[in-house]
C-alpha cells in the first residue's frame, strides 16, 4: 500500500488540518456490537442505478449488493479505513487449489449455503457457472466485461457467439446459455467449481471477489430480463439478506434470511434484522436532515456531505463523522467513439489541445469546491494513491495546482486555435456535478476555452454518453473508485484504457475508446508477473502524459451517520459503508 496522497501532495499548510480531521474520524471505542434493529438508509437518488450482480458497478449498487450476494472469496471490511480492507477471506468457497502453472483454480464450496427469497434451495457450483454465462447476454451484459475478456479461457469466443442471439427474446437467451459452454468455467459436481485462464494472473482471486461473480439461480433469473423491475423483485439472494419488498421510487426492504448460517460467513456479521432504503429524500439537505433527525442512519448516493455539514460535525468532534482515503477520483472524459465527429471532438484528438485542457484546470479551486483537503486533493495522473503502482507524478505541473491559462492559450494556438475553442460539455444534474461544471466553466474561460454546458439527469448519463448520436465533446463528471484496494490497477491500465481488454464499442466505460500499444504491452507483462508494481508505475507515466482523460482530484470518502450507529465498518468493494457489519444501539 502506497503512502497517503494527502500527506504527499497536499500543501504543507493543509497537513495539520488534515491530521486533525484524520484523528477526529478515527473509530471510537465501543461496546461489543449488538444484534437486532432496522438499519435505515436515505437515498439521494430516486432508485438504485442497478440491483443485479450482472450490472451493478457503482459504489452505491455494490453497497446494497453486499447484503444480497456472496462470492467465492471476499473482504471482511475494516473499522479503520478502506486501505486496511485488503485481505481476502473464503466466502462461499471453503478452500481452493491452484495448478502449478497458476492458470487453473479449483474451488470447493461450503456446506450449509442457501439462496433466500424466491427460492431457498442450496447453492451449488452450477449456479456460479450460470452466473458467468449470463455475462454476455445481449439484453444486458456484465458491467466490467474487460476483466473477463482477459482472464477466462474461451470467454471471448463464447461472447462472440452469444452476440448473434436477438435481443428481447428471453427464450433465445436461455436456449443459448443451456446449449453453449465457456471452456474455462465448469462444475464437475455440486461442490466443485473449476475456473481456468489462458495466462497466469496475479490478481485472479481479487477479480473473483467482485459482485459480478455471484451464484445465480437459473430457474428464476431466466424468467426475467436482467435488472428489470420484475427481476429486482424476484431474483433470489445468496447473501444474508433477501428482498421482502421493492416499491420502485419509494422503498426497498431487505430482511435477514432465516436459512442464513452465520458460521458459514466469516465476512458478514449481519447484525441488523432488516435494512430499509428510502428513495423519497431526493435532495442533499433532505438526506442530511433525515440522518440528523434520527429518521435515517446512513445515506446512499450522497458522494460527499455538504461542506457546512462536514464543518459542523468536525467542530463538534462528532464520532458520527467517518473519513478515509478511498483511491477514488474525478476526471473529464473525452468523446472518443468511432465514427463520431464534431469540431470539439476533432480538436481533442490533438495532444496539444488535451494538454491545454490540463493546464487550464485550476485543481486547487476544484478541491476547495469539494470541501477542502478533508474531502479531496489535486490529481494529475491516472492511478491514485491506494492503487498498486502509484508514484506521485505530474506531467503538466502548475504553481499551487492553480492552472496556467497562458500556457494553455499557447498550446491552443500551436494546435491551430489562436482564438480559443468551444466544447459541448456534459454534466450530471446533481449538486456535485453542477458545482464541478460551474467551477470548470469559470476557470477554463480564462484560457480561451468555452464550455457549452449540457445537463443530463444523474440516472441517464451512462446511456447518454454511450449513444453515438448524443451530442457531447467532454463529460465533466466522470469518476471511478477502485474495484478493490491495493492490486486493482488492472481496472484502469488493464481495463478501461486497455484496448485489448475493453475495445471500443457498446458498454465501453464512458465511451473512452483509448488505444495505446505501449500500454497494452506493459499490461500484458504485468498480469503474470510476481512483481507487477514497477510495470504499472511505468505504464501510468506513459498514459498520464498522453491524457486519455483529464485528471481533476482524488477524493476522500466521507460519511455521516445517526447516533443510533454503534459499530462502523468500511467495505473495500463498496468504497463506503459495509451495511452487513454495521450495528445499532439497542
């Protein structure tokens, strides 16, 4: 784990303040956590963006899926911070064997593991096989297909054939899954799962820890389109909680399963009896007010509490303010889809224009807009401080991270835009999205860069950016959180930005569509390496200099809770609260 970016790159004056906040947010000593009660969560959004292990890829969907899914291996959570939650433990697998060449893993499932909800039958190895075979369903494919393109033998060929199946036909999808196999995934019997890769991968178990690789009951899932409303209501749970009711736009109720065997799950204590998610708040102030009034215990989709709220809790030395380094980041993406053109898109294909954008950004101003150094620090490279390979690097430095408008103008003139340039800039219509958009519009104007702001509802941006007919040059609110802390560099340098793993096309994250043979070569060397860190460091410097996107700032994760919360735990995968390990006062 690398040195805290806040201590390495924040200005000296900010360090005492940050240290005070860090000490403030350290976990307080508490009595032994108690079982029972109902955990109440207030959502800023009016619904979950995804609630299926196939499609969920936001930190919010992963927070809820933590309660309803289990994997072969997982992380147990940490009361200290996200970067302390890096040790894998057995989950539904009790043990596994690895072949001498490191390419084949044979998992042995535990006894006493069951689905709950619409079926309560035992979980078997074939449920994992079916869950993985769903990944390529043309109706809705797995959200991070790049991982599996590279690590599962026979997966690419299987998906190529599946893509020929017409959409909108559940029977056709079921018939294909039933009649085709992935050569690298098999279940010799109900308790044995074999997964094979064509190459050795140092992060193979980490990849399998993600929610995508969850058991799925085919007899239920095949009746519904993936992540449809009916699927959300009826898909069985493999985790400690199952869906009692799902009233879209209103409330989700989860209840602890009667057949959940606590002794079979060393990662999820499942302290509370029920978890209720309220979707009716719909504003930052309303969410905060519910928590402060004791009507909710946690928030969902509240990326960072309002600055005034953070100051209030900090000044009171409140034990209900929690903060940790997260490795998450915000950045500006570029519309690089094939066969898409505009004056702005054409200009952004020139390195000098991308460099001008980077110089024009006042990262110090953006950090202040997020709440100061407790909430964020400037970022000038692709990978972040909690990810393997991180070594502080700024290819286009400016004094105090305040930007250099004159240098930006010089580069624009060199690229053929002496009078400046205008970009169609997309942003999400939530409080943070609007703050970033307005701040960037103001700062970039000083460099001769005009942003024509285009608002898009927070629930619609993903479909908008992936539609080649949509009008946009820049997306101002792109962000990521590590899929796990530590050795998760593949997500960015081996996934989103690697054209071998994530070729341009439907489903490509943020329509990045980046290709760099030098990066792909280094990534291919890193995957089987016993020491991939230096390779990722080198790759980061190459790609950060090339600017496939414009880094803005690295975020700290900050959460507030009600005074009913007696035991707080962070989840590495959800990059926020581990709702299966939070306990309440009696």
